[in-house]
């Protein structure tokens, strides 16, 4: 599950290193291992949070700024169609419903969205980049690396939230982490100890039954 509220409890560097070692057992085409990870804690984490929250607020005040903030690859489709749009809406409204955010409440929506840019208060923020020379297949490899990392985190009592929300702010993030021009931002991730008392962490998402996405051919 994706956690969206974390305790301030720090995560030892040795644990993070161990999780990354486990994650790197992910398979990748011809063992290319295309992942590159930036671990943000303390001042570097906090400074990025401040910069991106300020940009997010400014964007709300002046939507014409959106042209400046482009994702480096299309994570989502340009044109949403059923059934994906329906699942997306159900997901969003279920989460907002749990948090008591109603349709017209733009301030609360903005505030909840902005929690992404505080890593949901997790003490560890991760940024993942990919060398732009690599092909689309590397994103398949990357997904397995990320999933390994998330499962390994659970094995150590930790939770995560993978975050594409950061992607639009790559032009702030990449210089902040000192990434080279050849890197593109794949996504961010919050890592830490989930707060069990926050109701947002009681949000459990449904899945389609196997029969709805599987064809048996004999
Ligand atoms: C690559 C990726 C990016 C995501 N980006 C965000 C995000 O920016 N913010 C967020 O709250 N959740 C994000 N999610 C979490 C999804 O909303 C979540 O995985 C989905 O709703 C299923 O819920 P579950 O992870 O709790 O099972 C992301 C998930 C993935 C795999």
C-alpha cells in the first residue's frame, strides 16, 4: 500500500543502503541496471520541499506558469479514456472522501496535493533518474527496481509512497540534486515509518478480479 502520512522517526543510512542493495537485484534487459538514486534527508530534503511547495503555490496563483513545468516523459495519457479515467476518479474521490474533502473544496485539495511535495512528512525523500539515452524498456526495468525497493521496505517495517507528482517539477529538482543534463526524472518516493494513527493510511485500494484482465487460450 502507498502510505501518505509518516512519523518523524529517522531511517538509518545502513537500512536505506540495504534496501537499495535488495532493490538492485531487479532484473533488467541485458543487465543494464538503468537506475540512479538520490537520497534526500535533512537540509537537502527540506530545501527541496520548500522550493517545490513554493512553485506549487505559485502555479496555483498563476496557472499560466504551467508551460514552464513539463514532465520529461508521459506518465499518464494526454487523453484519458475509460476504464482508466473511471478508476482514476474513483481512486481520487475515495481518498478525498476519507479525508473529508468535498468536490468544490479547492483549498483542501491543493493542501492535500501539496503533501506530496513534503514527502508526506517522511524523513527520507528519494529521487530516481534515468539516462535519456536509454529506451522505453528501461522504464520496465525501473518499475521492477522500484517495486523491489517498496517490498523490501515493508520487510523492514517501513512504508513508501511512489510519487509521480514530482515529475512536473523536474526543472527545480534536477539542479537541486546535481543531476547531469543527460538524466531525466522518473519519479520520487517517500520512505519512512508510516503513522498508524492517520486515517489516510487506512486507505486500501481495490483491484479488478483476475478474470477481468486475463484471457486463457488453449
Ligand atoms: C509510479 C507511481 C507514481 C505514483 N505517484 C503518486 C503520487 O504522486 N502521489 C500519490 O499520492 N500516490 C502516487 N502513487 C500511488 C498510487 O496512487 C497507488 O499505487 C494506487 O492508487 C494503488 O494504491 P496502493 O499503492 O495503496 O495499493 C503512485 C504510484 C506509482 C506506481
